[in-house]
C-alpha cells in the first residue's frame, strides 16, 4: 500500500517517492478511506508515513501498538489527538497518540500548529507526513519542500480531462512534423530545424503525459479510463525519441543501438517551459551549434525508416546502417546489395527493398498530390 523508505537526495528518486505516496492515498485505497473517516469525524490527525530511528527520535510520549493497518483502526486512534506512525510499507500501525517534536529551526510556511508540525516532521525525517484538518476540511501531504492538498476525484478529473484534450492537440501536431521529417528524409532535404521541431514536440508531449500520469495516480480506481486514453495517445513515443537520437544526434553522442539510453535527450527535461519553446535552446542542448545552425543540412542514418519495415531484428538494422552509412545509399540499394549485410537473406532483402520503396512512393504522393 505504501511506498518504501527512500530518503535519497536524488530528485528523480524523491519524485518517484512522491508519486508512490499519491498512489497509496488515492481514492479507493484503505489509507484514503481512513483519512476521509477522520475528516468526516471532525477530529483531525497527523499520520507519519514511514518509520525508522529518525522518526522514533522525534516521537514523544504516546504508546506502541503494532497492529495491522485498517481504516477503522486509523479512525479510532486519531480520536486521541496525537500523531499516528505507520510502518515503512504502510501495512502496520506502530505508534499512536504520540507527540511529534521535529527540529524547530526547520523552515515552515504554515501558521497552524498541526500543519507546522507536519511540514517540519516531513523535512526532518524525509518521510511523507499527512495532516488532516477538520477546521479547513482538507487533507494535506507534506514531503520535502512540497505541500500538496488531496482533492476530491471530481475536481481532479476535470483538470485531467483538460490536460488530455491538450495532449491530443499536441500529439496531432507531433504527428504532422514527424511525417514531414520522414518525407524530407526520403528527399534528402533534412535540416537541423526539422529535427529540432520533432524533438521539441516529443518533449512537450512527454511533459503533458507526465502531468496526466500524476492525475491517474491521484485518482486511483477512478482513473482507469483516463489511464487507457493516456496509454493510447503516448504509445510508441519512447521509441520515437530514441530513433530520432540514433539518426541525428552529433556523432560523439550517438549510441550504437537505438535502444541504448541517450543523456542528450534526457537533458531536454532540464529546460524550462520558456527555453523549450526556443528552438535555439533545444538545438544547443542536443549538441548543434554554429552560425545559422537551423539551416544546416543533416543526413539521417536510417533508423527511423527502417523501424517501419516489419520484423527487422535490431542486429540487422545496425548492420544495414553501418554498411550503407546513410539513408540515401540504403534507399538506392538493390536486393543483391542488401544481401551483402550479415543476417539479410534474399527474402528479407526483398522485404526491405519493397518496404522502403512503398514508403518513398507514399511520401511523394502525400507531399505533392
């Protein structure tokens, strides 16, 4: 039910912990049921979501109980006003009616006693802390520097549907620029601008999808339909990112295989929203520089188009790219020339030749007819 203890300083790991915590308190979970029972009962409570020696050191008084977690147990123990401490995996209630005494010098933006204690305890221990406020009728999650109010499913779903509509529009634009890039590849007219446009749109779509994934986690069982819609829209985008990098990133950053991770693409995550809409910033992050860089011609290696030929093993794709050293020689290769590559027999060579020819013809028809 709960996330494991994870007090690493790595921002990626802390973000993962935050998302797992949202999933653990999503509507439909037993923990969320217990928190809502407390809210309806009008008593309020503090719940520490994890236990270790540091948590023990900030606990004063109360009693050790060590029982299986249940929503009813949490509600009854919260009537005693003190904080409740759960085990690290959330399966047991370890302490109840305890007074939390975190470091008073830790910064806090809260004014109410319960919320101030929750925020400081989260900062002190590194574990998520939940504050249930009867006067404000809210449940607040604290983790590191974050303060996150848990909302009703209807409110979350409204924002999620807006984000989904935005994702659909951005995905449509991504399909347009990616299709244009494929046509330009066949005609050998690709410039840095064409590649950067696709990379930019891929990152924009990824960011919107990440936001929607957060809503899916927070919605819990109410987010199943949203999750299916998201999966349908983003299917294959990870492979598209990797293939784009394999075809176009400057040679020192290229991978030998499209499936190997590429830190230059990951660096787009560090761009602000303002920087991401600036094609020059995106180009610099991906390793393209120089005067009038956007109009510099680029030669694809062929990974993107070869990925559209059915049933081609990765080793064969690598062999074709290495042997022909560019998409244009590959497009002009005969069946006999294709068979010179290891793993390409006559049948596979004909499949490759016919597949590339169909793509070339289709591209010309779509572009000029």
